C-alpha cells in the first residue's frame, strides 16, 4: 500500500509539472514564441520545437495518467527531461546566459544555474520513478 502512495505521488508530480509548463507556454504564447526564436538553434528547428514541446508535455501527462500507458509516459518524460537538462547544461557551459528561457511559469524566473539544478533533480527523479514503476 505504501508503494502505491509513493508511486501515485510521483506520477501526480510529473503530471502537474508537465501540464503546468505546457499551459504556461500556451497561455503566454507570444512570449514563448519570442523566447524560442532567441535560442541558439536554427529558426526552422525552433519553429518545430515551439509547437512540439507543449504538445509532447500534454501527451506525456495523459500517458502517465493512463495506467495502460504509464510506462511509456514515464519513460518519455525521462527522455524529455534529459534533453532539457542537456540543453540547460549546454547554455551554462557555453556562457549563453543572456538567452531567454522559454520555459513556462515559475521555471522562467530561474537563472540558468538554478534551472540546471531543478532539471537535474526532476530528471533523476523521473528515471527512478520509471524503474520503480517497472519493478512494482
């Protein structure tokens, strides 16, 4: 029973984070588009990611909420967070601190170092949640 509550909490956490960030991006879409266009990536990649990221976040949240798709959702969330963390690490290593963070909501108020810490914690937590779910 205790394991079930831990898993329910962790899945709820990731559903909240994914829906929160996706809705923040979509509710302030013009700011999000401008932030994405200012990233040090090509414009066509930026344009694709502008739409792909929030849609992916919503789909992954749905997958996590659906018991039959939960494993895919947790694994997808781990990969997505790993990619985000790698990108934030790149920004920190390359010194591109003036780049605006395209994340939504409270995450956009973090500096790049804080962002790296939060993303790293969420990535590790999602990795362990996936394996905890598979084991359980």
